[in-house]
C-alpha cells in the first residue's frame, strides 16, 4: 500500500511539473497589456495608448493587436488605426482591419461564454531600435460609439535574431 501511494504521488508530481511551464508566459513575449473600453461604447475619438520599452535591438519584433468583444458585437470586422512613435523621431500611422467572423457569422476568435478574444498581427517582423515606444489605437468604424468592445490589447513578441 505504501508503494502505491509513493507511485501515485510521483505521478502527480510529474504531471504538475510538466504542466507548469505551459502556464507560464512565453519568454518571447516582450510586452503584453490590455486596456478596457467604456461599456457605453468606444468613441472613435478615444485613443487607447500603450507604452513599452525595447532593450534588445538584436532581434526582430512582431506586434499583435488583441481584442475582446461580446458575442453581441454587431459586425464581422473592425477597422482600427494605429500610430506608433519611437526613438529618433520614428513614427508610423496606418489603418488595418481585423476580420472577426467568417461568411456564415461564426466567430474566428476564442470564446468563453459571451466573451470572444482575437489576436491579429498588424505589423510584420520589425527591427526596433532600443528605446521607448508608444502605440495608440482608435476604432475607425462608421459608428461614432462602437458598442460591445470590451478590451483592446497589445502584444510585442521577440522574434528571430538579426544576422
């Protein structure tokens, strides 16, 4: 009986040890943050701002826009404008679209209950200088106040080394 308990305890420890690394954040995520959107609607004038720092300029970086909406969101997409500012007067502004559902209305994101999450790259692999960067997002839809958007986020992923 004692050997069975030790065996079961060993299996539990082995399972816990193998599952813990999958719960920890990726070493390649240099920055990730979400900000809330006003429950009354995201006004097209309201910019959502993220500030992050790059300490390692020996890698490329990918930037992902993250979005959480409710299942009541009225559209199959969202148009966003981002402005990125960085060191040495670096600035870039562009519009991009996140396609949120297929032609039949099935959400493309991951959902739990009434909350659907999306993650879309909006800038390909970029060489970023060391320094502080600011990214602002604002919605660019027809509705002045866009309903059922809960959060918007930014994820910066460290990619391959620059050779």
